[in-house]
């Protein structure tokens, strides 16, 4: 094991020369960071600031020079309606994706219902930016879908943008109101073909049964072949809380694939992670307070290499990154729970699965906090906490 101690502040961080990992602190004591890297190696970051029940989303751009990570300029507020973002529960934080020409796309869970939307529950909001210096006014993309949770966003180089979440309200035969349960939930998609300028009406991603676990997050990502991959937690018969994968090609979804079972008569409030691995999609998730990872092959619908992180603990909220050499970094939180912070840990394995470096106590994580990991073009990694 390599124990890492790095310089870290809201303005800079250094990449450790041995482990090739840097830890960057979310600016301004923000929480719930989500980071992505562009082709030139710049890091694009969104995070939450304010009261957990109603705050704001901010965007910042980080540059990497001579092994040092620095923030470029001032952060930009994403949401045009002040206080319209929610952080309570950790699974509802903002998500970010980069699309055509480096356009920035952000989606987040609203803090309160919108009058006239047809839904009594908070919506999913979305806002794009062409330059990263200002964002367009936020759009409501979830329509009249009720009981929303776990919103995420994905974008590709052809101008497609997908905002996804799970909820009630549209799937034929689904329950409504007080009698509706997790088995009546499903994954919904709102699709744009013009870089997020407009979206078609939201619709179910699949007609298959299985439900969706309320209060759990989901993750969506386009792979190199243009397939949209969605990882989420199903909910069948009240106790089957299986990690489940949907592959959507040209608007048509494959049958849901069970990635990993979990028998639990409750919602674990878990989140998911996906990363491009070159020869497939690397996935990470929580099952029974342990972090697992695997490879997904969208071409065949197969899942391989399901394995837990060594050790035990109360582990949640994974993030995964894969560099060009095939080295894989997994980061996760330890000991976090409802209204409780904790610490975070990380582990790097090579293409063969052998451990390269790790740190089981890499620093604190605040209440409602998590971490986000990215791989840089030079093979090093950055974890934002």
C-alpha cells in the first residue's frame, strides 16, 4: 500500500510522484463534486453550495501544469433560479457531461416543485454552457413525472444529450399517489439532438418490469460506439435491490441486465459510477456496504470481473476512472450516512487487476459529501473531495 499525503486546497493540488494521484479540495467548502476531463486534459467540475435543502450549483475549470492542478478563474453559478438545487441525501447532487465541441451539460434535482408542471414533486433541471463562462437559463426536462430521484446527464460528440432519472407517472400501469411503490418506478429519459437546446418529452427507457429503488442514484454515459449505458438499482417484490444495467442504442433499450443482486427490504440511498475503459465500460456500485466493480460490454450485453474492494467497512458512493494504460482507480467514502460525514479511500489496480497503490484513510468527507475521480491524459489521477 502507498500512503499518500498531498498538498490540497481550494486553489491547487500536487500530483504525487509515486502514486500519481492528487487530491483536490472542492472550492469554497462546496460538497458533492462531479468532475470530467476533456481531450486536452482540462478538468470540468460542478459542486453544490448552500443549505442542503435549497442551494446552488457552481462550475469551475481546473488546469494541470507541471504536475500541479490549479483552478482557472472564478467559479460560475449554473442554476439561474437561486436556491433551486437539492443536496439532502447525497444521491441528488448535480451531474456533468461534456458534449460536442466541449459544450458543458449539467443536470440536477430541484429543491421544490414547480407550479404548473403537473407534478407535486421537485423536478429535474438542466442547463448547458458553450463557453464555461456562463450557463443558459435552466430548463425543466422532467415534465409531469412524479416522485423523481437520481437524475444524471450524458452527452456525445454528435450533439445528443440525455437527461435520465427514475420516478413515477408515465409507465403504463404504474401506480400513483400514496399507493405507488418502488415496483411502480422506472427509468425515464429526456433526449435532445441539438446540444441541449431543446428536449423531446420524457419517456420510459424500458417497458420491462423490475421497478427502481427510490432514493437511489443512477448514472448514464455514452460509450465510444454511441450506446447510452444506464446503471441503476432495481426494486422487485420489495426486497430485490439488484444493480441493473440498461443499454440504449438509437432510442431502443435492451432488456435490463442484472449486474449484481442485493436482497434488502429498504432503500440504501446508493450511487453509481461509470467510466470509459477503451474495451468496454467500467462500472462501480455499492452492495451491502461494500464497493464492487466490473466491466460491461455493450456489444454483447455481458458483465465480467465482478469483484469487491479488499477489506471491510461501511462503504458508499464510488467513483471510477480508467487511464489509457488500463490502470483503474476506485475511490469511495467510508462511514458516511444520513446527516453524517466520514472519510474517503482509494485504490489503483493495473490492467491485470493487481494493486498498484492505495490509501484507506485519504481525508475527511463532509455531511452529504462524496468524491469524484478522473484520469488525466498523462496517466495520473485526480480525486476531488
